[in-house]
């Protein structure tokens, strides 16, 4: 080898790197990788968090939607149940049109509640099977006086004891009559069901639709005024223990239900079912199918001792004072409104409880004037007139005419209820008025004319044993 030839060393010495180079070459990639990893983790964590939040929001929205749907369904269910109950009340009285109309007010989808559709079908089918009654002469009108509560007190009256036995019915007897009427398939109807006013002043036969086998019947109670004669035994113008054992006043009880006050033989004033109205109401509540479209009875009142036990006749103000007098009138107005809303018709039984057939025209006009000035403004419009004392102003074969009839027409009366002396209700429809004969239910008719009630109730079996031999 030439000594002048250069030769590189086998392990040449490297140049020392700077700190910047070392950082760039060694640490920076690691840092970048770490930062990138952190960024990736942060992104992933954010994505996961956002996903969780979205899922939570979606879940909450779903829960809220479910709760809203559940609440809406619950409201519809409550509405459906309310309409079902309302419709059943109408259907129980054979008023299927109104029952269906109630169901049709449902605000939701009826198919969601099969009971609604099922009931509507049932009502439609029931309506189609009803039988029409359109002959008013077939509808008996049973007539009652105020009911006796305590026969011991009534019958021991020296002057009127026998009269009460002949003419009146006890609360117990009336309850049994209702039970037998119901068992024999009778259904209460009202005057507006039996006759129809076409709006032009002419009356035509009404039509009552009942299930096969059911029969219409009417009830009238007269002199529902509880006069002093029945309740005041010491002539102080107040009900007392010496009265003759009758209810003394129609009232609303603590629950707002129609009831009667009654003073017992100890002088205690009791409130309960002591006359026809509360007894009938309780019976219909238990047996709603006994009343056609809510019909109850016709209540005929006199005015000489006030109405329903309230002394609203003009001469009462002098003894009771103006404040009490006005309170009594307000009470009668409230009761009249309640009675009408509960299916009762109100009627006039003359003012003085007198027989118009035997009175002269002047007396009739005076009596009607007293009614129209003292009673009508408190009681409200009344178009039904029930003749008192078994009287009338014409026999049933004759048309009404003359000054008495004109006076009755001028007083606003268009429907006249007289007496069916042979026990058979009759009716006459004219262009401007209606006449009907009522069948009196009394001690005498049940004891001696029991055949009048055949098919309706067993009169002799119903008679209270406390009567003994009923006077004729």
C-alpha cells in the first residue's frame, strides 16, 4: 500500500447533536402522538357523551310522550265513563234518543272504548223494539189526597176522622201501591207525554214508546198545600202534636233532596218521606224504569192556606210579617223549580178548594183572581187545572162553553182534570183544551170499588188494618 494513500478510520467520530435536534427527533413525535391520542380520546369521549345525552333526551322525550298519551287516554276514559253513566240514566227511562245523543258527544275515537259502541248498538236495538201507545184514553190517572202518616191521630178527630178514612190513603198504602204497579209492569208518564200541543192551540194524542208488556199510567196528588186543617190542632197557625198526623211542609233535606216536615205526636219536627213526593222519588231512584223519561206526577195546589206548607196567601203577611212572608215566597219559587226539574207537573186546585160546578160565575172569577194575583206569580206558569170537590163545569159528553170556561181560559188554563166517577179514566181532546177524568184512590174506593184497580194493584189487600170498617 502506498504510504501516501489516505485511509478513513474504521469508526469515525460522529458530530454531537443539538438539544433541538434531540427534541425534534426524539420527543416531538411522542408528544404529537400523545396529543393526537388525547384529542382522539376527547373526541371519542365527546361523541360518547353526546350520544348518551341524545339517548337521555330521546328517552325523556319518549317518557314525556308516553305520559302525555297516558294522561290524554285517562281523560278520554274518564269522559267515556261519565257519558256511559249519563246515557244509562236516560236509557233506564226509555229515552234512547237522548242516551245515544249523549254517547255521540264523545270527543275521542269511540273505537278505543268498545263499551261506547256496544251501548250505542244496544240502545238502537232497544229503541227499535218499543211499542207505541197513542190512545190517551188507555192511560189511567190515579188521584191521591195528601197521605196520612199517623192514622191514630187522623181517625180520632171527632169531626174529620171518618172523612179521612173515606177519602185519604196512608203512606204505607201508597208505598204498596207503587210496588204493585211496578210489579204489574206499569210505567209513570206525564201529561205532556199523553197529549201534545201542536203550538197552534190544538191538542192531539201524544205517543209513548215502551217495551213490550209495559203500560203507561199517571199519578195526580191534589191539595198539596198542607192546610192548617191537617196539621194545626190548637189553632195557633202552626203545625203541632195535636194535628191530624199529616206532613206539614215540603222542604229540601240536608242533602238537597225533596222531603217533608212532619210533627209527631210528641211535638218533634222530623224530616223525611212523610208524603207522596219523597216516597215516589225514592221509589223511582230505586226503580228508574218505573218512570218514562223522568215523569213523576201532577201536583195540584190550592192557595187559601198557601202552597206546599208555606203561607204565601195575602192575609198571611199580616200575621207573619213582611220579611218571613218574602222568605216563604222565595222558598216556594225554589221548590217549584226543583219539582219541575225532577219531572213533576204543577196544577191549580182552585184557590179556596171549592167546587166550580156548584158556584156562580162571580165566585169562580173571584177565586181565579185570587189565584192569579197571589199564587201564580210565585208558582210560575201553570196550564193544568184540577177541579176540586169532584166537580166540573160540564158533563163529560159536553163541550166547555160559557162564562166559567172563559174565565178559566183567561187565567191561562188549557188542560182540565175532572173526576172519573165510574173508575174509568176518560179524555177529550179539543182544538183549544183537553179534558181528562181521574180515578180517585181512597179508603172508600179501595174498600168498595176494588174492581176499579184490577190489574194495577190489589186494593183490599193493601188497606191498612187500622181503618177497621171503612165508612161509605
